[in-house]
C-alpha cells in the first residue's frame, strides 16, 4: 500500500534524486526557447497552448527564504508538455456550464460550507458565503477574467467535458510542471526576477490598489499599482519568457498533485487529503508570489482566489481544421 502511495505522490517527478545534496542546474533547452522561437497552438474551446521543452531543474526553495514544505531542494526531470498561456476564464467555464448543465460544488453544497470561501475585509477572517459562486464571487468580473470559486473537482469536470469536445486528453499540470514553467529556465525568487516591486508589471497582486479593508491583512501589500483591486482580465500583464501569462498572481491554480509537508520520503502522508495549488492571487504579496511557494486545500473546497490552467502531454495534439500552429518570436510580448 505504502509503495503504491509513494509512486502516486511522486508521480509529478519524472526522474529525481529526491535527497540529492547537489541540485543539477537547469538544462539549457528551455533557456534557448525563452530567448528564441516559441511554438504555440490555438485549440478551441481550450485556448492557446504553449509548448514547453522538457529538462532538469531545481525544484523547491532555492533562495532559502521559503516554507518547510518547499524543502529539500531537489533535481527534477520534466518531459516536454503543453501549458495554457492563460488561466481558464469565466467565459470558458460558462460555455461548459451551458453545454452540460453542470452545478459547481459551491452551488450544490447545502451544508455550513455552502457557497465559496471569501475574506471578510473588515475582520480579515475567511468564511463560506452562500451567495458566492463562480458567477458571483464577491466582486465584479466579466468573461475575460479568470474563473474563481471552482474546486479541484469542478476543474476535473470541466476538463472531462473539454476532452469530449476536442478528443484530446487535457489535464491539470503537475506541481513540478507548473514550477518548471514558472521558472522558465531561471533560478530567481520570482518568475520575473528578484524584486517584488516589479510584480505589478507581471501580475495582479496585493498592491496599493486594493480594497479598503486590506489594511488589516496579515499578508501586507507591495508598493506598486497593478490597476486592479480584485481579479484582472487574463493576459493583461507581461508574459513570462515562455509566453505564459499570469503564472504568478491573479488567481491560484490547481495542480494534479497531492500535498505533502515536504519533498523528502519521510514527509509523505498515506492520505491524499489535500490538493496543491500554485501561483498566488490578487490578494497576496511577496512571500506567496515566489515560484517555489505551495498552498493546498481539499478537492471540494473553493475560494474566490483559486482557479486553474490546462496542460497537455507533448505528443497528444492532432492538428485539424480547428487547430492553428504558430511559430516565431514575440508571442506574449
């Protein structure tokens, strides 16, 4: 039983020396791709997918200023894969609901946890609000904004529908794939570099432009202005070197992996009670925005700070009449 569990928990690491003292440097392929041509394709209704070249990278708290669950830093190999350039939007999720009649966890849970978990800015406490769900998350959105108040289970339901529509096996990215794409061949604290002040150019974060009650937040704020108090339309800020938008900030993103309290074998739990989400959100600041940062919640939990992004194995796409391949510099710039 335990051996099977270990395989499942560490499936996100294709090949790794988990307890290696010296972490292997990042392969050069992704660095070359970041500086050269980018390949991406538009698959409706999934959106634009970016091809990410595989390689080895150092996963975890490289800078040494993170949390215990980000240790030990270890070398991980990731195969080539495709990652969505944008987080799934409310408009995309609306098409899914219109097509299937799907009812989200927030709408069908009639317990004390009805609705969506949101912050009370006056008291700075989080609680489920029964009038909050993906259509009414507690702030104004349009169809270009990332969908929120969706659980891990809701994300899988969307993906199941999408796979029937496209005849392609879309999935959530693994935790390792997510961090590999966020780092884009680099080793900096944030996807864009070492300065949190620069975050407003690259994502929607806890900045000067936040709602009034945020002054009581334990997270603090960054002294810059991203132009949005809550979620922003996807693709509004600078893409990372791979052409991926909002990889840090805007909304947290569900991944496919179970959470463990660290990356060593001793940290593995026998129960997958939590799923990992990555990337931070509109209400988070310096610590949460780091590429190594991890967070978690139960698979049916939903928050108005959490959405998701699609992934696809590298060898899966079949080019048809509704698929367009683009190549060239400048995508995402």
